[in-house]
C-alpha cells in the first residue's frame, strides 16, 4: 500500500480508502461478510474508512463501529464521517446544516462509531448558501472540544466546490472523479495548490464498463443495476465507450479504471466500495499499476466524446 500525508494534520492516509456505505452497510447484507471485507482491507494496508450518518439507511456508521472493535487494527484506523443529511419519513433524505443538527449529528456519529474523535468531518452535499458564519462557528467549537479534526466538504456540484476555495476552514474536499471525468483533474490540481486535501469518491464509476458487472450474481446485482440506471442516464453509451478496458490480458477493466484515478499525483486518497474479499484484493492490485500515456490519452479521449 502507498500512503500520502495530509496537509494540516499529522495523518497519513492509504492511497486507497474503503467506503463503508451502499450495499456493504445494508442491514440485509450479512454483517459477518461485511466485517470480513473490512478485515481484508485492513490486512492489505488500508487505514482510511469513510462513512456517513445517513448511509445505508443509517446502518453503515454503526456497522463500521462494530467492525473497528472486532478487528485488532481498528484502533489505528483513520475515520471520516458526514453530517448535514437526515433521514426523514419513509427513508427519504433531506438536508439540515443548522448548527444544532451538525452538533447532534456529530454526537450521534461518535456514539455509533464507538469513538471519541472523528479525524475528518465532512459536510454532506451542502449548497453555497449553507456556508454560514454560524455553521463554521459550530464546527470550530467541535474542533476545540476535540470531537472532530479536519473539516471537509463532500460535494459534486460545481457551485459548491467552487465556494470551498473561499473558506480556509475547509481543509478537505471530497469530489467525484473517475474515467468519465478527466475534466476534474484541473480542479483537483487547484485544490492541492490551495493547500486543501482532495478525497475522491466514485473512483470506480460503478464499474459499469466492466463486462463482469452485467453478470447476474443474485440480489446484490439487482441493487447495483438499479443504482446504475438511476445514476447514469447515458448508461448504454458510457458502457460502450469504455468497453476497450476489458481487452487487457493482464488487468481487469476495473483495475485499469482505478489505476487511472490513482495515477493522479494531486489527490490524497480514493475510496472504493466492496462486498467481497476477492474483489477488494483485486482492487488493491491497482495501487502499483502505472498506466501508459497512450492508454491515459485514449481513456480521456473516449470520455470527452461522451460530453458528460
């Protein structure tokens, strides 16, 4: 595993982090299997785990908390969680960035994770107008109390990301970046130059380009297929445009896609999700893959043709 030092804190994160959400955190996915994936990640050198208070119907944080205590390396893990999204009636999510809720959400997360300090605390999907003086004052109070470390923003919308440049309190940015988004490279470079740590979500792009994604493997396949159709209106074109990644004799399409992200020198870590030990081990092999310039150029050319 490779590690990168964060700016503003004495923290080194594994280049690949584990996203503890989605199907991994679902109550109807075996907790035994979920913890086995966590253990495989830890044994491979992953020391960074990201979750959120609203993830997987609210189950993800609590499951990660139990996993941390079930594994001997849990005490050394670097954890991030998120606040600002609440679960309403019928499981519908809504935003609340009021200082009172941010504090309550933080306290809930500490209890669910069974820890007394969250090293990296993200605001989950804020809009520019949510960045109020009262919000930052509350976050600074939580820092002074030792409950949180670095303050971050997890956002994908351009206006929210651009607003982060205006606030020195925001030390970490979690944005989406993958083979379909080469245009993100410039913004990642700008954040790094501004002294902000860049975290990548969606690094695998749902693996929709990998032929194996479309093989039926039970209930999990249905869940991931439905999510893919919901999140990607141009799914068929996106799959076809990157189909050439399946032609490598030595690496899987998903390994190549992840290597494209990891080859970016300006990011701190990239998150991956998995529900199988074998899949996690496959992904981690991408850490040492250096892509040829010609392949990078082809990936970026294909992505630009999609015009996403």
